[in-house]
C-alpha cells in the first residue's frame, strides 16, 4: 500500500467511507434527530440561564433573589414570541429562511452581511460556551478534574468535530440519545423537586446559609436588574437554529421544521421555568465551584447518589453536544455566504461525507482558541455571548415585516404585526444586553461584527475583480508567444535525461542550467553531458557564495529580459520516493524554486516526475 492509500485508510477510520452525491437525500434529518441536532443549544441553555440570573441578583442579598421568578417569566414569554415569529419565517421560507437570507432579501445586502457576521460569531461562541458549561457540570460532580477543564474542553471539541465530519445523519444519531436523556432526567428532577416541595419535604440547601447578605431588592437598582435579565436571556440562544436549517430536514421540510421548533419552545420554557422555580423554592445560591443544577439535584435527591450523577452526566452531555447546533448551522451558513462570494469559496465545498468540512474545521479551530484564551471559564465567555444572536433576531424579524408588507397576501397584516412585535422585543433585549455587558467584554463582539462585514465586502470585491480579469467578454487572443525552456539540473542522471527529452518536445530553445558549487562535481557533469545532454547546451552559473537559488533566479530574470513578451518555462526534474518518509532524506530544491517563481509573470513552472521503485 502506498502513502496515499494509507492516508485514505486513516481518514476513513475517523471520518468514514465517502458518500456519493446521489445519496444526499438519505442524509436528511427526521423530526426526532432534528430536535437533537438543531435544538440542543436552546434546550441546554436552560442548564445555566437561571444561574446567570442568580449571580447578579445575589449581589442585592438573599431577598433580592426572589426576583429570579418574574425575570425568568418575562424571558420565557420572550422565548415563546421569538419562537412563534421564527415559525412564520419557516413557513415563508420553506427552502431555508436564516437571518442572512431574510435580511439580505428584504433589507439589503449590508443588513444581510451584518446578520451573517452576527450569527457566525454567535455559533463560534455557542461551541465555546456550551463546551465550557459542560465541563463545569463534569467538574461539579468530580471536583478533582477542575484543573483539567481546558484539556477536557479541547477534547470535547475534537470529538464534536470528528462526529460532524462523519456527516449529518451519523451526527444526528450520535447526538440524539444524550439530548433525550437530558430531557427525561431534567423533567424527572423538576417533577420530583416539585413533589417534595408541595409535600413539605424540602431540605435546606447548604449554600443558602453562606449566601452573601445585603439590604434586599432595593440595593440592586434598575441597572443590575436589567443586567440579571440580560444574563438570563442566554435561555433564548439557539431559537433561530431550526429556521436556519430547514433544508436539512426530510420532506416536507418546512412542516417538519415548524413542528420541531414548536416542540423545542415548549420543552425549553418548561425546563427553564421548572429549574427557576425550584432554585428559588430550595434556596439555591450560585457558588464558584458548583453549578446551580448540581446543587438543586443534590437537594432534590438527597445527596450525591445515582439520581444526582445521572442528572450531572445528562447535563454535561447536553451542554457539550449543544455545540452541535452550531456545527449544524455554521458550515451551512458559511457555504451560503461563500456562494454569494462574501466568504472564501472553500466554505462551499462538501467533504467525502457530504458535510461542509472546511466550515466544521474552521469552527472547531476558533472555538478551541477561545477555550484556551478564556481558560474554559463559562462566566468569562458569556458576556461575549448573545450580542450576535439578538442582532440576527432583530434583523430577521424586521425583514419579515417588510416581506409581508411587500407581498400583501391575504392576512398579511396579522403576520406583519406578530413579526414586528418579535423585532421590537429582540431590539429591546439587544440594547439591554449591549449596555449592561459592554464593559464585561461585549464591546469585543460589537467591534468584531463590523470588521467581519468589512472583510466580507473585501472578499466580494476581490472575487469581482478576478471575474472581470478572467472574463472572455471583449477578449482578443494575442499572437502565440515563443517559449524558452530552462531546465535546472543538479547533475546528470535518469531523471534529468527524461526531463531533457520532454523539454525538447516543448521548444527548440532548451537550456540546461547548472550552478557551480563544487568544481569537482561540475567537471564530472561537463564530461557526462557530452554523452547524455542530447544536444541541449549546458550553461554553468558561478556561485561564489555556494548559493543555489540566487544565480538560478538571476539567470531566469535575464532570459525574461531578453524576450519580455515570451513565456519562460522552468522544467524541474524530480524523483518521487516511494515512501513518504524518504522525502525527509532528500533536498527540497524543487519546492523552493516553485515558491520563488510562483508570482513571476509569464513564467511557467512544471515538474517532470521520475518515480523510484524503492
């Protein structure tokens, strides 16, 4: 087996065998797997949304934490409104109605790019935050792993990347079980916790006794209440994912996507409010080394028994796999934007398993960097979160209002009003999040989004210029140019002789060039050339400083100056070793020459390979 087949085998071990394009329809998602792949972000955020609200409220003392219920209720209402608004988007865009498409079509290209940049940033942060939160759930159950949270996070990102590179259907099957495991265990936690509360069997939470004191609700002030609300809005992240991924569903795509979105909204609201009400009822307070869900599970199940560990394992899995929502949508969105020439075309390419492999790898790489920079700390990453998602919410819903108005179909006013309410509420939340979290790190995202838009426009203008220069419109071919062939040689052997034979078929003007570094070797080459040179003149270049590249490049420049309108073909004799590691035993002069001449006009560089048998 050769080196290429060995690499192919290794790739197939991790990624799987290639899938032909005609089987693409088999890779679609059912409603069951669609809920797991596209809703895990929204469902998992309930595991830390309540905690983020409490972390701010506790600054006002134990009494202030009573506000967690009304704040969470407002967030739950917002979640329902936004979900219903996106349901309208799904029905209006059955081929896929992501914020980029809706904003670009109805508001203009610039707004579309803002929506795309916001979502791409949000998806990257979704991976980083979800993985960090999952690791936090693990270290809450096993505290001795706390110092390894960065390594664990990177390992989870690697697993997610490999799972998604295997393709949509397989990633859905891989991630479906943990999603439903989380739903069942969390519902059991809520039901058992509510039963114990109503039967008067609620034990005091150990952390309640050490919670920070304070003057109460009045000590918070409006700004901190808004800040708590902004923190809790993490529960709304991921709502847009289903509308972005409509094409990934099995037919009828729009109907299946709408049904999945409704199921997701019901489950998310139920679990979020359940955790919030129980956290208040059980007097749970946020601490640094244990999550609120972990404390709640201990209180409800009476310690760290099997039910407690089931909740923690399920929470860890769903939080880590919540990143899979981003893996489903980031590559697809990047491919759509790249199709419009606002991102590098590599994002359009589908890999062997019909997944957008370049987008998956890029997402994993940037998320891994964030985990390293922020040391896997969920609370440090969350201030960067949500800006992007609420920008896309606002633009998408605003675009839908204009769409209904422009088409003016029957009953359009009701649809427009509903989307207008969604746009207004999203805009209000966006302002609150941006203001309250600006100094905590949100300013980074506020700055990055415009920079990404500027870069996207620069990419578009580049492709536009390339297309103009490659266009055949008004093209008049010039007269055929002559071709001078230069063959750099490092001695006389079979690879050189074969290259000379090929060179003589290209042009009558063939010149072999030898750089004199060793006088003895040069003399030997001159003698052998008389027999094997095939009549091609051998030009020996002096190199007093034993440099190979400089004399050769100077000579090629001289040939080009002699005939500025002609082509110069540099023909490189190369022998190709059979084993990959044999390359390490030989000079790579040909690669250096290719790199040096890559940007030189009217110069063609090509190789004549000579394959070794051993």
